[in-house]
C-alpha cells in the first residue's frame, strides 16, 4: 500500500553535481516464474547486504530509470531532470489534475535516506509557512519515494541576482530580515535547513523572499549537525556577506562567486568593497563570527536565527533609494521654429481708435427689455396673490379616505440565508499574483468555525504597501437578493462587501469591477447593505490585516450571506 500525505518541499538545487547513470531491472512476465525469481533475488540480496555489512562496504544505490513523459500516480508528468545525484533525481513536472508546474524529488524506496526524506518532507509540510516553498505531496509507492513541491516560475534565485552585481542596501536589508525571521519561525518548530545556499533563496516579482528545501535538501544529501541553529545562522550571514560584496566569505570559490584571498582571514564587508552599508556589514560579521569577534568588536555574535532577526530589527531601517529624476532636454528655439525663416519681417501698422460700446442695458434695446421684464414681474406677483387668497378663504374639504390598518400578513419578510454555491480566492493585479491559498477557500463557508481561509503573511497591516487588498469571491449560483453579510475573523480585520453588476455572467477580474455596498472592522462583523441588491457574485474584500504571531495575515472562519 502506498503511504500518502499532503506536505511541502523546496525546488531541487541544481548545484552542478556530477550526474549518475540510472538503471532498471527487467520485470518477469510469467507469474510463477516471477514468484520464484523474486524469492531467489530476495535471498541473494539479503546475503549480499550481509556480506557488504561485514566487509564495511556501502551497498550500491541504483536510481530508478525514468524519462520525460513518465507519470507518477497517473497525475504528475515528468518534464525535465534538473539534478541527478547520489541515487536521487529532481525534476520539473506538470500536475495534470490542477494544470500547474511542480517540482519532484525521486529516489528508490530502498535508498538509505528514503525514510529520513519522507519524515523531513512531512515535518516541513506541517509548518505551513508561506515564506517557504510548500510541499504538495510526499509518497511511498511501490519501489519509489517521491516528494512533490511548488514550482515558482516568476521567482529568481539569489544566485542569478548576485551574478549581475551586489544588491542595493535596501534589498540586502530585506533579504537578511525576511530570511532570518522565517528561519527563526522554523527553528521554533524544531526544523532546520542546513543547506541554506544562494540557490535555496528565491525573490518573487513583488520583492518577497522565499526559502526552498527546508529540512528536505539536507535529508536528500545526508547532512546533519550538532548545532543546527548555529549552522543556519552562519549560512544567513554568508548570504548577507555575498549580497553586500558579491564575494563568498571564505577562501574558496562557490556558487559562481569568488572567495576571499587566501591567508587574509574574514574581512568585514566594508573593507572588501567601498560604499557598503556599515550597519549591514556589522550584522554580517556578527552572524559569521564564532569567537565573538565582529567588525567593531563591540557587539556579541548572533548564534541563532532568532537573535539575528532581533539584531536586524534593532538597527535603523534601511529605506529604499529615492527615484532619480531625469529632467527633459531643454527646448532649442530656431528661426525656422519661430516662423521667420524665409518670410519678410512684419511692418508697423497704424493704430486705429477703438469704439467703446455703451454700458449694458443703456442702449434703446436695453431700456425696452427692462420695461418688459418689470411688467412680467408685476403680473406674476398679482397672480400669486390671488391664488393665496383663494386657498385661505376656501372651506376645508372632508377627508373621506378610509384608514387601513396593516394586517399581520403584511409585515416585512424576515431575512433568510442565501446558499453559497462555490467560492474562489481573489488577488488581482497590480500587486497581486493571482493566488491566495485557493485550497482553503471552502473552509470559509463550511459551517465549522474551527476551520478558516487565510491570506499570506505580510510585513504590514496594509499588505506591505504592495496592494490595496485581497479577498474571496462568493458565487451564489444565480442572481439572488442580498441584504446583509455576516463575517467572523481571527483578530480585528477591516473588510468591505462588494457586489458584481446585476446580470453579470462571470465575476469581474478587478476589484474596481465590483461595487462597494458596506464596510466595517472587527472580529465579528455584520455588514448590512443600505438597500437589498440582486447579484450572483459577492466579493469579501479585506483591506487591513491583524497582527498574528509577529506577522500580518487575515483569517476568515465563517461567512454567511442573508437576503
């Protein structure tokens, strides 16, 4: 039986390791012969392993012979092998069920590290932190173990960013701040990376950094250490050092970067390259130095990601560079542009006396107009006085209109719940990448307050100034009358209710395509529309997020639409 679990791993690190040749055994077709051969092979394998253990030799590992187009679980189609190393391989694949690119790590089920890889993938998945590349599946099936993870085509490796030059101070500050905070959260859950290299850090198009390979990359390569927090902290310091100087902080070249000159020791970044931010240089040295020595020898070293995150938070914030204004070129006048090219110069013209018109209404026509207007005003006043006198002197008419008492049946009908057919996450551009955990959207209207749909984590309540909001679009199945919407959140959340135009056959693609009907804030928000609206699509639009565990994210536990 195959063991399955939903989990999270990072994209494979194609670090340029030497590939290995994959082999496969030929399967028998005769059932009886196959059973006999299987028994013989099992006995022979047991004997061979015993001999290998006695002689001290390691058993040979044969990677499964797979190729482009091979399908796993009738769902994941392998496209391109990006790493083949030490008995395992990493692939770019396609999830044909969800029609999206994914990454896959593959290794034989009898690989000595197969158990540890599965355990690392499942532990990493339980973290569920969006700052890490998420594991989607961890499976042992027949003679294979494979781990499926996110593939982020719109992100760029730090290796590629450093190939063009050192990062700007603001970008380097965001790198060390976001990576140290993410790793501090992972270590609080007992997870370490141990292979935090430039190829393991990705920067998205919105400037957010994400880490891939948490626990899994080290398990694939059999990397262990007695001081995991110290190892990850030094790795973050090396990443910051490389971002500031475009040099690797050791005397050997690595990851496409030149190392420091041999014999000079660990130089502070501001002594390697001119113009390096002094505060960030100090942070890099505090993370790298083991014996307490720093750039100024006045601050203690940082030995854990949490200490490093606090040190970065304590320093003055590095602001982004101001945009450079380039003035437009000065307009050059020529005689041709001035209109005198090839034309005679204008001659002076004799001035003529200007006739000044009489003041308004002082001419004959004006005087006649004044008398006509006066006559009309007098006639209007007389007519109005006659009508007022006629109404005052007329007898009051009897009110013969019968008094109708409302019956019990004529009371306004009470509001009723409107069924939600389906829903989808809504993260439109600009600023949005089109996805905000679509797999958990159904938790917002399943009737269970212990489940919820949540947004990604952000650095500020207003989405890190990246966008105006995120939300979910509720599909009522058909045009329904909507009078109010009841919402329950984890934490004080600012929210708006917007509706699509009546008769819309599909939900608008932008937030501006919806009409704002009501807004409010709180953990239990009841938003009543000024008047009932008939619509099929209702947008729950979050505009300000609460602070949860040091990060800003929205968590919608329940939503109810009332008529």
